[in-house]
C-alpha cells in the first residue's frame, strides 16, 4: 500500500473562512498550530528531528507491510527531513479592501476573516525536486487603519485524524514572514517553491496552504494532492 502524507503549507490567518470570527470567539487551536507551539524554540531542535524521522519511519514501514511503530522508532534514531526547503514567495495583490468586501460579502461586524480559495501544484514530482506552488488567499479585518499582518508556513504531514505529534513530520515558514496587509484587507496570488525531501517515501501526498494570525485567532488550511515518485 502506498504511503500517504501531507505537505502542509501553513499560512497562519484563516482559510476556508466561511464563518467569521468575532473578538469574543475562542476557536479551537488548529493541529498545525499545536505542532508549531510544541516545536517553536531552539531547545527543541533535537525533538524536531526525532519526531520528523519517526513519522517518516512509520510511513516507510507501513508501505512495506511492516510494523509502523517499529519503523517510527528506527526513523527517530536516524533523524528528520533534510533538504526540506521553502523558497521566497512572490506575492501579487489582486484585490483591495473594497473589492474583497464585495467578493466575500464582508461586514465589519463579522470581525476578522481570511480564506484560501485555491491551491495548485504539479500533479507529480520526484524526490529532491523543487515544486512550484500557487495559492490565492484573502485577509480582512474590521479596522482599515490597523497594521495587520499574515504569517505563512509549510510543513509535511500524514493526512487523517491524528494527534499533531504523530501527524506532522516538520514545519517551516514561508518567507517573507510576516506579510504586511495594507488597509487591513486584500487578496493575493502567491507563488513559491517547496523542495521535496530526497528521503521522502514515494506515494500520494498533499500540499496544504494555511494563512493565519495568532493575535486574531485565525488559522485554517487547504490542500492539493501530489504524487511523489522515486
């Protein structure tokens, strides 16, 4: 059975933002954000490699019909994802505040909203290859004068309902980070590259985009499928 993983391109601000968030809302923490919170300081670099290698080991063992737990332990001893690189994003603003308000039927009473409308990449790529990813997303807040920003991240994860420590093999930011949001609103087309780790087991994966802002409790994601071949 082929392994399944998700290359998670995080963009910290909201995606799929159909339902608005208000200042008094307390949304659940996105699994990707939970992983980031656990691995966000330099003291956890060793843990990052062990967890990443463990996830990859489990995937490889599963693909061979072996015990995923034993594969995870072996992978943790080897280490994490070398060569997992994210290129600097080229961002083109395609809509101003007024256009975004019309497009998403926005009213300031809705609070902060964001969304990823589209994610695209080649249907397949080889291990170690650089993949060009394109995403269209929007961000909007109630106060036009606010100096709003959005953060974006990229990571690799196993799809499915798994705890964050088992789901994600690693996460990296997408530069530039943070991205300024003029007029506290806008819509962008973003293009950047993701280098597929050479040791990533062949199989079907997802490239996932997430946009968000911690202070505004925004974090969502959208994914596109890609096949990784040797």
